[in-house]
C-alpha cells in the first residue's frame, strides 16, 4: 500500500505533464480543457527547439561513437588482462561519473574554451564523450565478464590472429552489451544539463538547455508536449535496453 | 494419541495441487522421514507443519491443539534449512542465541544454553566466528544448534545434508540421529536420499504426487513395498502382470502369467486379494539357469540381450514372453548375447503390488 | 588472465582523453584557487567563507541534501522491501517504473513539478476548489520545492540500490527467524534492516552527493534566495564572471562530495565490524 503511494508519487507528475500537453489552453493546467495537438505542432514552430534537438542528437551520437571506439578496447583490456596498476586504471576510467557535472562543465569552459580557445562545438563533444565513457566501460565490462575466453583461445588455436579473433569472435558475442552501452550513453548525453550549460555559444546549445531557458520566459504547454516526445523516446530506448541488457542491471 | 496429526490436508498453488487429502500421524519421540522424488510434496508437507505454507483444506493438530492457523513464530518448532539459512551478519553465538533472545531469557542463561548446545555439536571454540568462515558441515551444525537451543516441541529438517559431500553426510546423519534420541525430540526429516532416510528414521513416508504412498518402518518399505511406485523407488525393477488363480492360507497364492505360466507367491505384504496384480522383483533376486533348468512353476524362458558389467555382477537385459526383464548374474560367469536361458523367480522374493 | 604489454596500448587512447580532458581541466580549476600573488595560499577560501551569503549557500546546500536523503530513505526503504519480496515478474514491473523516471530528462522531471506546484498549478487549484485555502499558496521557488524536486529526482536511485541488496536476502533467513519466534516486526529489525545496510549506504551516498551537486532542479524549482552550490558556480561564472570564486565553489563541492563519501563508507565499515 505504502509502496503503491510512493509509486504514485513517481508516476503522477509524468502523467500530469502528458495530460497538460494535449490541452487547448494557452496556459498549463490539469485536467486539460479539450484535446488538441497544437502544442505538439508548436514544438516545430519554435526554431530553436528544432535546431538544438538536432545538435543534441548529433552530440549524443558522435560522443557515444567516440566513447565506444575508445571504450571498447579499454574495457576489453581491463577485463581480459592482468597488469600492473589495473585497479587504479579501472577506477580512473570510471571516475568521470564521480566528478560533479557542474564542476566538470565549468572546468572545460575554463580550460578548453577560455585557455586554449577551442571551438564551443568541439568542447561540447569532448565533454560529452568523457562523461559517457564510464557507462560504456561498465556495461561492456559486465558483458565481457559473461564471455568465455576459451572460445577466443579456440579461435587463436585454429589460426586466427588476435585482432581478427577480436572482431570475429569477441565482438559478435557482446553485441547486446554494445547496444545497451550505446543506448545508456546516448540517454545520458542527450539529457545532460550541467556539463552542457557551460559549453554553449552563439547558435550552439542543446535541447535540455534550450528547454530550461524557454521555461524561464514562457509557461505554455509547448514544453509539456516536448516532454511527451522525450518520454516516448525514453520508452523506446528502455525497450531496447530491456531486450539487450535487462533492466534489472540498474539494481546493482 | 499421536503427537502430531495432519488430517485431510490439501495444498494448492493456484490450479497446481501439491498435496491431496494428506493424512499423517507422528508419535512423540519418533523420527519420521518424508521420502520421494522432487516435486512429490515432501517439502511442502514439512513447510506446512512449520507454518510457512497454508492449507487449503484440512487440519493440523499438534499435542491436542489445533495448530492450523497458528503463526510460525508462535509454534516453537525448530527448522533446519537445506542451505542452512544462517544470519550472515551475526556470529555463530548470536545465530544460536537468536531464538533465546526472542524469548526474553536472561543474558547469563542464554550464554549458558548456547555454549552447552555448541559443545554438543562440537563447535564450542567457534562461537565468535562469522558463518562465512565455516565449512558446510560446521554451518549445518550451527543451524542444528540454533534449532535445538530453543527446546523446540518439534524439529523439522529440510534436506539438511544435501549440500554436503558424501562422507560428511554419513557422519552428520549419525550425529543428527544421536542428538535426536538423546534429547528425545520428535523430528520430521525430508530427504530424497534412500540410504540416508533408511539409516536415520523410525518410520518412513514415501510420497508421490502429493499423497503418502506408504508409511512404514524402513525395513518394511525396503522389503515389502505396497505400491508399484514405492517398489520402483526402492529398486524393484521388474514388474510382471499376474492374474489370481488360487488363494493360499496365510497369504500368497498361485498366479497365472500372460503366457500361461504359473507363479507361486508366498511373500505377502498384507494387501487385500485382487484378481489382477503385479509381481515386483529385484534384478538380483532372479536366478539365471541354463536353458530348461529349474521346475515347472516360477520360471520363464528368455534370451540374453545387452549385458553390462557392474563390478559385483553382470546385469542382463533378458527378453521373455512377458517382456523385457533386468536380471543380475554372477560376475564369474558371463552369458553371451543371444544365449537361451531359464529365469527362476523364488516364490518368497516376489512382492505383489 | 595473461600478462601483456599490449594491454596498455588498448587503454592508451582512453587514458589520453581522460588525462587531457578530465584530469587537466579539473586540476587547472583546483590549482587556480590556491594561486596567490606570491605562491600558494588559502586566501580565496578564507575570503569565501567570510562572506555570510556564501556560508548560507553552503549550509543550505548541505541541509537540502540531508533532508532529501532522509526523505528518500524513509520513502524508499519500505517500498524497496515490498518490491524485493515480490515475484520476479511483479518485481520487474516495479523496476521498470523506477527506471523510467531515472532515464527521463531531469528538465522534464523538474518541469512537471512546476506544473504541479505553480501559483496556478494543479495543487493550488485543487486546494482552492476544496475551499481549504483562500489564496494560492506560494509553493514554488523555495526550499520546499527544491527538496520535492530532488526527492523526485533521486528516489528511484535509492529504490534501485536498496532493491539490489534486498532481493538477495534469502527468503530462508526470514523463515528461519520466524521459526525461532520472531514476529514480522522483529524480523525486520533484526534481520532485514542489518542486511540492507550496504544498499542503504550506496543509496545514501548517491542521493546525498547527487543532491549536493544537482544543478537543474534547484535552477528550475528554486528562487533567487535559494541559491545552492551548483547555481552559485553558474552565477559566478556566467553572470558575475568571477572565475576565481566559481573555481573555489567548484573545489569546495568536490571536496565535500569526496569527504561525505569517505565518511559514509567509514561509518558503514564500523557498523559491519
């Protein structure tokens, strides 16, 4: 009973926001009056939403791909081999998750943009790649844990080179882990606020940042409609995670 | 009157009926085993007595009182779990003391009783250890001590030895039996291991499909099974269909086989006479004779099929007119495949089921 | 596992990225806070804490984080226990509904509370309709709304941490305790609670450090007089262009999270000893 109330607390705000998105009022209220899709349509009227949505998508995809390129070999090295300083390096690779995002974002602004005059877009991409890395390493490592390395040894004994073995034997066996890592990293990049907030410039911003500044000035259901779009996206991605990694991964 | 009786107990999970109108009486001081394959309902029966499972129908009477609805924590039964279920956050001492603390017993009394029981199970020096540091056998002793220290009215053991290796199992079952008799405690013991069950029990209840097929002493269960299931379970591999021809005084009688052959059966396990029955016999009780040997009755002609060497003897699959039979023969002489033999079935080794 | 020099080659690209773009920027931020005209100094920290406004922000941040953690524990503990005892399937369903908010944008989640708590929000309109209040209550842009927002943000994290530990508590242990005479309440106090402490620790560290460093929620749900450390960094950097102070606050935030994590872990190892 208590658990049910707690869950109502978790779910109801999201239901309310959904309801508010389909009202006809100029103002946010619940229960909404009437039903209309005009706020959903209005998202596309606000040019900045469309633009930042694209940027967020780009950054999330590019950042995730970069982090995968760097993260998969690292995760493989960390779980396959034993070497000096392994524990330390493992900790180091997971450390971005421990650094407060707001501190990291501020430091990147300071260091990359101000000090080394790097372009804003590049800095934003770098920042996202770094914060994504721990998710990649953790998910890939945990799917490598279930991988039986004797299969790999069998392939090598049959004459395959080490590199070829990795691509032909190891990688196909951890595909679901890679997909799950991709999705998780994507979500975290796409939703990020504290790092992105410092790394915006003329014409460059991300969707969450744009939403935050919109809310400061307008209070119409456009944001609610946008929220619904984002939630639908989350549901789809969650479905993929459930199919690949299993959602119980989060209870660890 | 029995100390414990289950009266017409039924248990079902949804549509899945686990126990059907089960009846069981246990006398004070007895150790009764529930024996059977997995899924037969033995653990459910034990958990019902323990109070972890609710009956759909029927009553559970203990010591003259209706216990059907009494909650677990008021029953005062000791329960020993298959995987020990020791509290990982407590020391051995605190594990054993758990039940006593629940009963608001003074501290020094708790200490005295815990140390006494730890001495009984041979773990006096382990009181301050954590369960993690114990071997499987030691864990089981702690679990036993924890269940015994509360001076339970009934001790329930759920496959307590199944996680131990074979040698330790033999040692531990002797110990459990010794302690049970020393404390004169009534106990119910669930196992799927026949030898373990026979060695430890006063009486054995063989269960199948949610009913007790036979409740008897280990000797009777082993020698005189009363149903086909029990017979099969204790190693009667051959079942021959029989039709009653003539009764004999004092049990037994003459029976006709499908091929017209006659069998005399003297051994009788107290069943009512029935026209159509089955005669069960162990592979090692059938004698192999050269073709044409033996008497008219209680013999069957057969042809040797596959043979397997089992160390003490050869085991043959023999094709006969009433079907395929498993027969053990001496290790000194090996019959060849295709050889014609006569099988002799001693009249006192056939059990009617 | 094998020894292999090539393994460092596998790690190298990642290491370079992390050193150049994580370690170096952070070091530069922390380093400048100790930089004075002549060598290293704590002057900037002294100046920071001398200011009563800054002290207030620091204390408020800690207070709100503590409150959030407490509420998350109170709500999360019984809920997680309930979930952990459910069948596999039902448990999966509850986990889905906890993970979903966790993966939803924090902007969306904070925004939903603006809709609920606003002056013309749902809560006020309900209360007005029921004639419980004459005028709309001011529920938004204060500490109350920040705490609600933070609890909403982090409760799923607490639940997941606790469920992860609690579902591994063997049902047999509960039955063993019951068979030894423990009532449901006593089972909870003497068996469930002590065995859940690791999950409680992890959950509390996550929620507390998360609350200290959260930016989105206090920015959206807080007002001008409910500044916390995260919003203070932003203000100093982006509105006042006071990079030094922003760096000081950033360093204080890092030190506080490290210290709190260390403290809670220390506490737990003492509890377990």
